[in-house]
């Protein structure tokens, strides 16, 4: 590219999900450092928030934007019209850029409720128009899983097939795309992009404070009828565990990863305040971080972490905090296994509080040894991400039009 490349970052950024923001932050740091002349913009869910936090031009993925108190029938009609409008809007903006980067996040996942004509459709439009316009589209360290929903499966598979570059954040994701019919023979596996973000300076963390990451969990797309029961059961169990921590003398910091999680934190806190009216205010507090970086900074002050959201777990691991994952998807388990903590997982749907307490006791006893192992693994992940950055530069910003992945730079 003889002139300054025009690069669009595409994804569900600015919607309040802190993990998504971390992925965007990591990619922006790479681009600004390695390709400082690149003209950057973001196509996202919350453009105003992205412009405020990251200082780059941003605009909405979709034409349709909700209107307060809008009649449902009108909203449904505008959404339907919007899908048609979006096809042409996407063509118009994709052709203006040399490269569209989808940085991290679970863009090819269906572990939580998702409809094919939502983000999967938007991603398919980007990949398809990119092919037709000669704009390179890169899916970088993304998460994926296979789905039995035929339409969602076809849309995700097609979007992935049309991308110029694909890499995944774990073997599970690459295997999932292979089972859905995508040729992954040229696709690499690299760590989640958030592992490349800087770690805040840490002093001595308080060994009597535990970080508990909560999640507004309602099950998957097949659990819609039981969603509220699933949610209530999870809240009751996580409350019981926090009560045990408090009774054992621990302080608790509740962490969230999405605005929807705030209701869970409030429910846990109010229940414990009622049952233990004399409990000091400092024994259980909730941290609502406005950004991924601030989440990591807040988490650096605790000693142990128990969490559900993927990027809450990842943040703890990046900080070398001994961690338990209450996993809502296999990706959590794979992440933990990669850090040598596979035995400290439980599925969120069948969470067993007595077993969780036993896991916590074992984790607390093994903390110092585990920290050393986690620090070494984090160094390895940083090196792998540096290798991917070299691949991205050669693949996306080469002047010879090449879009193949240099074999010598593959992660595996």
C-alpha cells in the first residue's frame, strides 16, 4: 500500500461489554504502534462510546436504531427495512477501506442467545462485499463454536469462508469451524488479543479479598422458556457462595463484564446485607468498571478470583491470579486448561456450591505455586501474539496484494 492504509475495526464495540472493548483496545495499540500512518475508524454497536473512549471516528453497524416508546409494530417494520438498507450501507463503507479487521471476541459463537439476522448477518455482509470490492477482511483471534441452528450455521460459515485471514483464540474454535465445513488448513491459533494488553503495576494484593465475577446468565438459545428459572438458580447459588466467603472472614469484590450483570451484583449484595445486617460495608463491594483496562486494574487488588464471563476469567489469568471458572461455555474450560487450571472449573448450569467451596480451599492452598506457572504461560502468550502481529503486517499491509498467510509465521 503506497498510501496510508484505511483500516476499519468491526465488531460489537461500545455496547458495554468490557471484553469486547479489551479486544478493540489491543488491536488499536498494535495498529498505532506498527502502522502509525493508518487511517482508523470503527464500525460498531455504540459509536458514541467508542469515539469517547478510543478517540477514533466511529459509526453504527446498522441503520436501525431503537426509539424510546416506539410502537412494537413500527419497530419490527423498521428493523426489517433496516436489513435491506444495511446491505447497501455496508457496501458503501466497505469499499472505502483497504482493510476491515474483526479483532477478537466471539463473533462466530452461539453459546448465548443469538439470531442469524443480527450480528452474523452483518458479518456476512462485510465478508461478501470485501471479496467483491477487493477489501481485505481479517478475523483475528476470534472465538467460534459449532451450532445446530441451520440458518445461523450457514451465515457464520459463509462469513468465515469469505474472509481473507482467519485466526482463532483456541483450538476449540478452529475445530468448530472445521466441523461446520470451513477449510481451516491455513488458519492459525493464537491467544486472545487481551493477553497482549499491558498489566497495571501491582503491589501486594490483599490475601483476604476475593474477586467474584458475576454474570446475568439465562442459558442458551434453546433455553428461552426456562431462562428466568436458570437465572434465579444461578443468583441463588452464587449468593450462597459469597455468603460462605463472608462467613469465613474474606472480603468480596464483585466484578461485572456487561451492564446486564449489575442486577446480579445488586441482588447478591442486598440478600447478604439483609441476612447479615452487621456486616461492614467494606466486606462486600461492587466495582462497575467503565472499561476493560479499569476492570483489570480493579482486579489487580484481589488475591483469588471466581468468575463466569470469559474476559473476567481471562483478566484474572493475565494478572496471574489463581482462578476458578464457573463456565458457561467450553471456551472457558479451554482457557483454564491452557493455564494449567483445568481442575478449577465447574459448569454454570450444574454449579455445585459445596464442590466450589472445596475447589476454592484447594486453590487458596496452591496459590503461590500456581502464580509462578501462570506468569510463565503469560510470557509465552505475549510472544505468540507478537508473532501474529508480524503475520498481520505481512498479510494485510503488504504492497504485492498477497493475502496468504506466511507459513513460517504460523503459530502451530
